[in-house]
C-alpha cells in the first residue's frame, strides 16, 4: 500500500475526528473556549522557544525601535491570537448571520469602498494574515458583496469540501489558485470581486518592493491583474477589538476597515505602474500590521527570498533606488534604511556555503529552496 493511498483512506476518519472536536467545542461557552485557546497558545510558545525567537527577530526588523521586552510581549500575544483565531473560525458561521452580525462586527469607514463595490465594477480586494482574514471575506459576502477568494485547497478533501460549503452559503466562493488563471477573466467580465491574501513571500522571482523598509518579494499577479483590467484595489482588514473602558466586552468583537483604495488613476502617470501598485498595497499591509502587531501571523518569512543583486553580492541598483524614491510616501531616511538592509542581506548571502547541486539525466540542476 502506498503512502498516498494510506493518506487518502485516512481522510474521512480524520475529517470525522475534526468535526467531532469542533462540535464539542461549539456546545461549550465561547468565552471559556477562547480562554482555553489562548492558554494553549501560551503553552505552545513555551515548548517552541525557537519559533518564539524567530518571531521576535522578525518583529525587530519591523519595529527596530521597539524594546526587546515589548517585542517578546507581542510575540507571545501573537501565539495566543493564532490559537484564539482557530476557535473564532469555528464559531463564525454560527455568530455571523444576517440577524446577528452587527453584534460582533463594527463597520469602519467603508463608504467609498462600499459604493465602489455596489457600482457593478469588478474590484480586487486584498488583506494579509493580520487580524481575522477569514471573517473579513465572510462578512463582506454576507453584507451583499459576494466575492471569489483565491486559496490553496486543503490536503484533506472532506475538510476542504466542508469549508467550501460553509463559506459559499454566505456568498464567499473559494477558488482553487491552481485553476484561477483561466477563471479570473470570466469573473471580471461578470463584474465579480476577487480577493487575495497578499502578504506571503513570492519567491526569488517575485517583485521586490519595500516592506517595513526592507525589500520583500511580492506577487506580480495582483498588480498585473489590476493593470490589465483597470481594476480598483481595496485593501481591507478585520481587526479584533479590545474590551471597552467601561467593562463591556464581547469575546468575539471585530472592526472592519478599508485601509487603502488604489484606483487606476493613481498609477496612470507613474514611471513604473506595476512597481507602484505592488509597493502601495505592501504599504497598506504594513499599515494593517502596525495597527495590531499582536494579531499578525509573524511565522511568515517575509524577507526570506532575496533579489538578484544581493545574490550577486552587488549594491542595490541605482534604477531600483530611483523607483523607490519616486514613491510619493518614501523619505530619504527610508531609502537609507532600505539600502542598508540590502547591503546586510547581500553580505549574509555571501557568507553562506554554496548549495549542493544534483544531476538529472546528465545535466546539472541547482537545488532551489522554494519554501516561504
């Protein structure tokens, strides 16, 4: 029996076990389950000190002026948030309904974004792994803004089918990213909104733009989609709210905001429109993290992939510096920090031992690490 066959046969039993655990959890008290989840997050951080250290190091890049004890505090809170998020995702279909959503979701300044989405014009909506990205799409679809969200199918097919069914009941259609290239043009022609989680590392072939003043590999596909079809990009976030000062507190309370809107007229006269779009939505993702660093998924290795000039041990090209300088929000201090980080990353790459090569059918093929 192959490993693949064994894994497939286990899909249904594992699915039943997951549904049983979730069912038991949903019969209990939400606030109590959240407390338990956060306690499990704290326990996990104690048994995974290396992951916590990596999280603190990532925070030090994003917030270089933040004291070490504050970075540690945010790192531990981020693990509590991650475990709490698991409970909230399970409760979302029950709590976020046409009659009850307003108890749990506060709408921020969404007027312009809502008018745009109601106009019949297709839009691109992006968010990051900060706050509750699942709730954002679910709530917007429930409020009458159905959208198609690009995602990677889960390995367990019964679980994947169940997740798709529960989300599609409220108008959030999940689109397999491996077949999205053919489907996207049809959706756009129909005026459908498409959604992406856009903060992951896009690999060595991505477009490198500043993210917390360090070059980060960013997906070209979002900018190209907006350029080719002249689509507005709405950068949104669902951020968990803290208890109020007068003691009122709902354990499941979020605020949905439009952090930025990037319109076709914004990039029309830019020297490099694709670079501008990618850098601007990365800037919006950065703003989301700054609003709630304790709710960010810091496990992502945002700066793992590096541009060609760093692999070659060369300084940042003048053309790239000028592209960054042309961004309206960039200061000379920002450029100094970006170039400093690039020099440090190039030096770090140069200090690594060369990767081994492997031979296939007589041809030498370099080993490439494509992890994110």
